């Protein structure tokens, strides 16, 4: 077994054990393999092992990979980086998911630039749950208003919320932020039943995120090894 395969199986086992601890079904948690900066052949190896969703945030690098792997027709590419206006067309044309949507202007551009031959672009609203000034994402109290805006764009399909919580060793702080995200999603789902995705949790806080309602974890280094 290759190191990549071993690490991938270890992450799957980690998710499985985290689910077991809180009596959640593994089927409730999807794994986004964060493949940014990693070569296409590594993505293809994971694809052969059954992985379908891959996260990218460097656009040029991502598009090269997407193009070279276009024969894998059921692969799902998620854009997980900050979005500048001059990048929206490329994102709208190449990705199936955008997880970092936090501005009406960007939402409108993605909608307008999504090719009509493609299904609507699946999007998550990024929430700045820790309210850190330097961090992307909208304030929690703005979720409702922004969701309403996205729901009026025919080429975008709102699927839920994502966050990057504070980088802290204070477990209580993390739990409070995860719980608030869970509450926000519940509120959103009441109005829009199709919004069921809660993308939160990475290598270091995966168990806590699963325990507090995450439905998708984003794992990079633990699968692909350290970035160059």
C-alpha cells in the first residue's frame, strides 16, 4: 500500500471512529480532500480509491488539474479559497462547488458567468464565526439576508454553510463557534429545506466538528502530506 493510500485510509478510519463516539452514521459525513498544490496523479490515485470531492484554492494550479483529469466525469471540484472579481468567470466555468461565498457582488458575477449548459453552481455561504477582522466570511447575523439574495440567482444553488473557526487550543471557544454554526444552519434549513451542508472541521478539530454537527470535513495534509 502506498503512503498516500495508507494516509487516506487512516483519515477515513479517524472519521469513522469520530462518528462512532457520537453515534452518528458515517454516511452523514462527507470528506473533502484538499488537494491544493498537489499533483494531478495524486488526485487520480485517490479517485481510484473511491474519493470524489477535491478542494482547491489556487486557481491556475486547479484549472491545470481539472483539465488534465477531465476524463473523470463524476469528480467534484470545490473552490475553497478567497474569490476576487477577476477570477469569477474561471471558477464559474470549471468548478461544481464554491464553499467560500461571502459577497453579493461575487455571487452575482458567478451567477452571470455560469455557462447555461452546466447545472447551477452549488454554493456554501462562508461565515466568519470567530468574527476575526482579517478573516473572510460574513457576520452570523447576515446569513439570512445573503441566503435570500442567493436564492434569487437561478445559476447558483445554495446548499448550506461553511466556516473556518478560530485557531485556538481553547476547546470551549471552538465548541461555542461550532454550536453557533449548527444553530445558523438549522435556521437556514427551516426556510430553505435543501440547505443541509455544514462544512467545518479540519485535521486538528475533526472529532469536535463531527460531534457538533458538521456534515463535511476538509482534510489536506493528513492525506497528501506536507505542502511544498
